C-alpha cells in the first residue's frame, strides 16, 4: 500500500505538536507523503487528486481532531484519481481522546492504526485492574444524588461528598421546574431524604476532596471534612441556637437576598437536617473562645461543640463520579445591565429564591424596599414581605451567554427558565406586564416549544431583540432595546429587571481537574471522552462526569446522565472485567498489536 | 415593488472595510446602545441585515449611515465581534462611491495602488506646470511682488480654477445623493415648506457637529475628545479653504504680517495641526476609542496628505517671513503639489463627508417631519375606518 497522510485541523489544538506527529507518520511503513494542511483548510479535490496520482497513492489517512469533516473532499479526490474510495481512512483525534499528557503518543498510535487499516478501538484495550466496589460521588446536587441512589439501590457503597452543609445543590433553590411547572422541591426532597437515610450512602457534607492517588479501579482518596460544630445525629433542628445567635450574614442558599445567623440551617428541608456553624462569622470561633458562645449554653440537646476540629478521611474507591455543577457568571462585570448599581435588577437565581415559597418573602414577588441600616446609617435595599409588587417586569435573555466577550456558548436553560419566570409572575400578580427580550428562543426539548407558546398566549410580551441598556431615571428603571420584528426602538418603564445570567463551571472545577487529571474544554467544563459515543466517561478510566459540570444542561438531561453514569459504574463493578486506563498501554504495544491484526 | 438583491454586495463591501458583517446574529444590542438610533432611523442592526441580504437598493436610498458618527460603542458591545461600527463606516465609503457619477471614488476605495498613483501623478503634473510657469517669468529668489516665482494673482486664478472643478463635481454628487435618498428612497409626499423649515439644520450641523458630541453623552467627563478635535480640524479646514479661495493675495503678501487676515490662518493652522497629529497618533497606537482600531487605506491617505499640506504650508509661510524666499518658493511648490491632488480628490474621497453629512442631517430633519405627519394621517385614517 502507498499511503498519503494529510493533517487537517478544525480547531487549533495548541497543545498538540503536529510536526512531531507528522515526522513519526512519515516513517510508518508504506507512507509516501505527509502533508500538513493546517487549520480549516480550503481543499480542492482536483489538486488532491493530482497529488494522489503523482505519488501513486492508493490509501489516504486524514488525521486531525475531526477528520470526518474533510472526508467528502478526499473521497472525491480518490474518485478523480480512479482509486478505491474505501481506502480513505480517518484518524480522529477527538473521537479517541487525544488530550492531556498522553496526547502525543495517542495521536501517533491512532495514525499507525489508520495506516494499517486496523480499527483503533480494537487494539487499544487497556490493562484492566480489579475494581473496588465503593464509589465516590463528588457534588451532591440532583446529579450526584441521582447517581448515588442508583448505585446504592444496586447494593454498592457510595461516598457522597458535598462542599456545603446540605445536599440538594441548585435544584433545591428552585420553585418550579419547566416545562411541566412541577414543584422542584417535591421532586428533589424525597430523593434527598432517601439519599440521607440510605444505608449504602455515606454522606460527607462540608467536605472536599484533597488528594487522589492510585489507579483506575483502586483510587485512594483523601477527603478533608470541615468541622460542622454541631452533632448531626443529636441535633433536632429546634432553632433555639439560631434565635440566640447575634451574628447576621447574607444567606448563600437564598442567593444573598436574605439574612441568616452564624449558626444556621440552609433551608428547613436540608439533609442532613442539622444546624451548622459558619466559622468565618461566628464570634466565638473568631475570638478563639473569648466571646459569645450563647448557642452552646441554650442548646437543649447539648449537641453544639464550637471547639470541634476539621478531620481527614481516607477511603478507597473503584470509581469516581464528578457532579460538581455550575455557578452564575459574575454579572456585575457586564456594566450596562446595572446589576449591583440599581436595586431592582436581579439575577435569575435571586428571582428564583424570591418567588420560592420558602424564600424570605414567603413566595411573594415584590420590589425591594428602602431601609436604613441601624448600625451604619446607610440606605439599604431589602426584600420585605410588605414590599410593593412590580407592575412591569423585564426579563433579559442571554446575559453573558452567546457573547464572545464573556461566554461564547449557549447556557441552554435560560430561555426556558425565563419563560417560566414570566408564568410565575403572571400567576402571582394578575395585572403585571411581563416583557421578555430574547435573541433566539431555544425551546428544544420535549414539551418546551408548547410551553413557550403557552407563555406567549398568557399575555407575556415577547420582544425579539436583546436589550443591553438598563438605565435609571429617578426611581424608574428603563429598559431600552430594539423590537426587531416590529422594526421599532422600544423603551419600557419597568419596576424590576431579571437577568437570565449565563452559566460557568463551579469554582472548584479547575482544582478538581488538576487533582484528578481530567481535561477541560476551552470553556472550562470537564471534557468527556466522546461527546456522542461516551458522554459520561472521561479520559481517565473509572472517572465519570454527570450533570452540568460537563456542560450546561437542564434537569431532565442531568438526571438522565446521572443514571447513565450509574449504569457505567455498576457495569464496571459487576462485570468482573475490571477497568483500566488507556495510558497503561504504550505506543509500541499498540503498534505491535495492530501489526498482528494487520497480518491476520 | 419587487426588490432586487445583490448577493455579492457583502463581498464588495469587504474591500470597503466591512469584514465581519456575516457574523451578526441580530440581537439588536448595537441599536439599543446607539445614542442616535431612534423611532424613525434605526441602525446599525438594520444596515447589517440589509448587507447580509444584499438589499443594495435599500442601502443606496437611505442616508442612515450618515447619521452615525462612529463612536464605536456598538462594536465594543457586539457579542459576535461583527463590528457594526466599522460596517457603518464602510457603508459611508460605499455610499461616497455610489454618489460619485464618475466611478473614480470606487476605484480609489477599492485599490490602494490606483489611489496612490493618481495622487503622485497629479502632484508631478502640478509640479511640472508650476516650475515651467515660474521660470518663464519669475525668479526663484523672489517670493512675492514684482517678478515673483509664483505671483499671488496667478495662484488666485489657479486656485479658483481648481476650486470650481472640485465644486462642480461635488455639486453633481450632492444632487445625486439628494435624488437617491429623497426621491427614490421616499414613498410619501414631502411638502415643500418642510425644506424651508429645516434649512437651519444645515449650518447648525456643519458648524457644531452636535450629534457627534452627543455620541458619548453618557460619558462622565462631559466632553467627547474626538468630537472636539474633529470640530477644530474641520473649522480650521473651512477657514483655510475660504482664505485660500478668496484672500490668497493678502495671505501671500509679505514679509510683513497682515494680522486681520493672517490671524485666521494661524488659528486654522493650529486646529489643523492638532487634529491631524491627534488622528494619526490614535490610528497608530490604536487608542481606547474603537473607531481608530481599524484604518482603511483611504483614512491614512486622508490624514497623512492633510498633515503634509499643513506642514509645508506653515514652513513656506515661516521661510518667507524669515527672509529665505528661495526655499520658501521650493516648499511652496511642494505645498501646491500636495494641495492640488487633495482638492481634486475631494469629491471622490472620504473628504466628501464634509458635504454629505450636513446634507444628511438636513434630509433627516425633513424626512422625520414628513414621516411623522404621514403617520398621523395614516393613523387617523385607520381609526376612521373602524
């Protein structure tokens, strides 16, 4: 066979040394010509056919991140050169996970296989290690809980690690889910409770993974558990400690729109249903035992110990599931929306807490009221249940999403939750005017388009045109934009602006990717092995991704992916074949195996 | 009426500087942020759409691009980096080439070579003519008065000749602009008194460029620097043009300084020198103002040639006053070698915006009045039908 190897990249792989790979492939048996065509080349089938004819090639290998993209041109060139079009072989870097530290060898192996017309997956089977039956799940949002329950229900041990004081994640903050408008808590809390009570699930709240070593199938993980200062088993959540606590801070669970004490429970349905102390704000802990300590004296169960210390837990697990989720983009840096400057400009999560029946206003949608801070004498804007309901509300889509200056990608859920907001506002305040400013309405799921239509029929004004200007004239917020379908500039006087803020990976994603050795996308999300074929597996064997941490997705997709991950984990445990990591196979081993198959 | 589309329009605009129009996904951020976009004139998003769709006739018959002063906020905000500000700028270049009936402007904008060669060609011809004329009756050692190398009476006639050629071209182009925008582009009746009523906008916008100042009304410092500098440059230029066309004989008189004439010349020179240096500097260092980040070849020719003219003009003036008529004459020839191609280029280049912009403001005012009346009529009609 006379082979020509052509390198065509779709994206500029910065970390990949194409020249080195080209040099290697030039020395492969049968390779006559190697050409690097660069990133997004404009290919001409006629020129290629001339190359094929002058070099008398009868096999082509297209190498690159997505070579299938260019296959039609090469096939045409082969036709023009009157060669067998079946001999256009693809060496796809993306499909076979060329990234991370083994990228170079992996790419070479893929090309070597393509050159011998041997499927890469046939020869690239790693050495398999026996699997420890316990599983570690990092992050206890809906994805983590779902995956844990699936595995635990199959009778395997699960360590569920959560950074905050309760499991539940972002879903616990929501009021309703789209498109069915089911109560989010009604779906989530039963799952939370069964996760909390399950005998096979070991719940580790206030914890983070600090060290990972070992190999696939037998990872040794060190977990650092922060002191909770309250005995989880003894606490009955009677709230006496919080009543006497003098320290007030913004509640993280309530998106900082309400206050909590330094000893607190994030929300009444928290699991574990126990109070915890915020050591950064507790007077006793900050003064090293000199002041306060009121809660300890009052606690009827004597379960508060403010001198508790952090501890480290060592576990061995066979599989690790990452489900660390997301957070909102810091919208304060997009100045034109006036977030942080004008009181009634809210992020989506803030509104979600405002409209939630367990929120600080008891689910009443109100505008902020001015209050004078007793200590500092400065003006403060707070949500009070007695506040005036808004009469006009603007909801702005795509804030920081699909924007090359911030997030180039679509956050996928904003269109739908914005429509849901419009519905909730209309439901609670009958005479309200709701304006949705959107660029494209992405109602892509089952029942979503119908939901969007329903919201439009409910009388929400849906304006095609994105507004960037939120201004304040006196006490009045003005939203200026272009109504594109109506060919008019519009100015709406509104009382409240809700920003559908784009999503970014959670804070610890970078840290986790480093200690676990998992690559991340250019956007920061964890990268899966293959987006189509293996959306839950990662480059490292025995480590999986589930939910938002892999990329923006809605709750149904998150739950589905979490269950899929559980299937993978259980498969690896019960098949008895063990799991391995492709890095355990060297380039020469792959080459020799391919040669054997090739000669067969 | 069916609208003809030109699918290659977007490629054509590429050579005028608009490279990223195709990236636009029509979010409307640019129109929302623009100070000048309003009920009746709504841009730049709409222009981007027209470009993408190749609606050549629609673009040709609108003067919306002239209402944009390119503050660059749209380009800063654009989530797609489609650069709407630069697209509007390119549309203005394209419109200049459209208003020009000779087709010369089009060649200038599309080819750097044609532009530079034509300037050099005209400069050499001018130089040859002046040198031959000078030596035929004058003395290189005498700058002014009896036996001067280039007598001021001759220069006066020469200026008027060049000036009238330029004015004729410009007038025809301006009439074409009026025809395109106000006859072809308007499908309702405009009462004649609206033209009278709004005539004041013409000098108002010409002398103040107040819309440019409004560009950054949100800016806390209050004064928008590019506007101020641009105004200085423009006023300096206008004064200089009047001096050269009317008072050239007094201007060239010397070596004494005639303050009542020369003081205007000095003020104009200051405005011109500050303006050209400021714009060259901003274009070189790509300053914080977005509008200077991309420079078309014609922009460079514009500022550099003007800078050269101002420099040589000042130099010959100083040399004449300091008693070096020999060098003053040589520099004067070089000065005129720059001035003549500059003046002849005026109707075909970026320079023409001096005329088109105030005209567009005038047209816009008339159009707005008529449109509002039109809407009142059609609105009342609709009600009476009910």
